[in-house]
């Protein structure tokens, strides 16, 4: 850069000597005044730098603004989907108000467990000891027995060591009773949980199970019980084809 | 020396207090700072050329700041505030450059 200067050129050596002389502190009115001015300048400089650090939006360039907008839009989308999720949760909770819903679910679980025979149960009911020295049981007799007990309100039934559930089956193999694939030798015990009076009455009806057993030369001993225990368990198997329809 | 110490003291004071710029001062402060810096570099150059004068320095700082503020004010009134501010920054920047170039030439001889 060529520049016309009003002062005669100074050699670097002179200039450095002058710098050293300037650095030496000299207290004079002018110096102090200059110092006051520089204090203000420094203060203003730092203040402005700090103010510029938190940039307002209108100082940003277009690309920065676009990026910022993208960012905000993406965040808004994320939050929007979160809102939807939380609202669905809230609806679900409102429909089955908390503890009540839990209580209902627990009750349903218990009744299902009893029906499926996966838990031991206790309660009042009847115990029958069936003896038939000559054998001669037919599956029909046993099916009739189960139907009669269920009609009389039996909530849990055990034949010998086997829990009788919805998909139990009964067969005769070599003259021996088979329940769910397990042989049940005579004499065997039948435990049914339910109202003892009704169950006993159902067993006593003419042409019922007791009559049939007597017909093949056996006998049935029926005892009411206040606290009977059905402890045989049925192992629930995972259904192979049936799938629950997902509830919305 | 004392003005240098003053500058450092001002910087420290600003960092410690970290004041918020009042709204009315916001458009003027950056321009004022640049104008003051121009005066400071001019002062250093003058000191190297042995023509430094306290009175000139103070007056030049104050007038620089004042004129810069006035230009910004005028620009804001005319609705060309940002363009005029840019113009002022460019001019002051050029002056700072030429002052620094002169200082460099004095100290380094190149």
C-alpha cells in the first residue's frame, strides 16, 4: 500500500525506543484522561461482545434460519407423536380408573385360573369314594358324572389324581378308567368344590351316577366337607392355532 | 502504560459486571466500539510517530463515537439503518487497517 505520510519516516529502532518510553508509566492529566477513555472503551467492547453472543434471530443468515426451522419442526414432530402416545395412555387409564381396573383384572385372572385348573383351590363341597370291584365303568357314566356335577354348580372337580377341566377327556383302557391320559384305579375319590347340599342332591337323583355305579355292582360313599382341597393341577398348554384378537 | 492498564481494567470490569445493554443503546454500541477502536489505533500510530496528543486523542475518540452514533441514528430514521451501519463499519475497518499497517511499518520497517 503506498501512502503519503505527513511525518518523516521513522526508523524501527527509534520507534521501539519510543514504545519503551511510552510503556514507562508517567502520570499526567492527559494520560489519566486517556486511561479513563480506554476504561470506557474496554468496558463497552466486552459488553458488546457479550451482547452479541446471544444472537437474536434477525441477525442470523438465511441458511442458519432454515436449519433452525428444520430443527424446530423436527422437534415439534417428535413432541407431537409423544403427545399422541400419552393421550392414548390417558384414555386407557380413564376408561378403567386405575385401582378399580387392576382389581377387576385380578378377579378375572383368579376365576380364569380356577377354570383352567392351574391353581389349587379349597372350599366346601363333596367327596365321593367310588368302589366297583368288578369294574365295568363306561365313559358315558363318567361324562354323565361330570355333567351332573357341573350342572349342580361344581367349580372345581378332581377325579383320582387328575384335575378335570374344560378339555379333559375320559376313556377306558383294558377295563381301567383313563382321565386325561392317566389311569385311575378303583377305588377312586372324586372331589367337587361347590354347594355341598346341591352337589349331594345331584348325585342322589334316580338314574344318576350313583345308580349307575350300583348297577355295575359297586357303591358310592358320599361325604360333605366344609373345607376340601382340590390340589391336582392341570398344565395349561399354549394354544397352537388360536390367537386372541388384539383389543383396541 | 496507564491507558493500557485502563483498557485491561475496562475489560475486566465488563466481564465481572456483565451488564445487559439497554435497548436504546443496542444499535449504537457496536458502531461506537468500532469507532473508538479506530481512535485507539490512530492514537497508537500517533504515539509511534511522536505526534501523540492527549487532547487530540480524547477529542477524536469522543467525536468518532458521536459521529458514528449520529450516522446510525440518521440511518434508522431514514429506514436504511442496517445498510448505513455496514457502511460505517467498512469505513472504520479500512481506517483501522491502514492505522495498523502504519504501526507495523514503524515497528518492523516493513
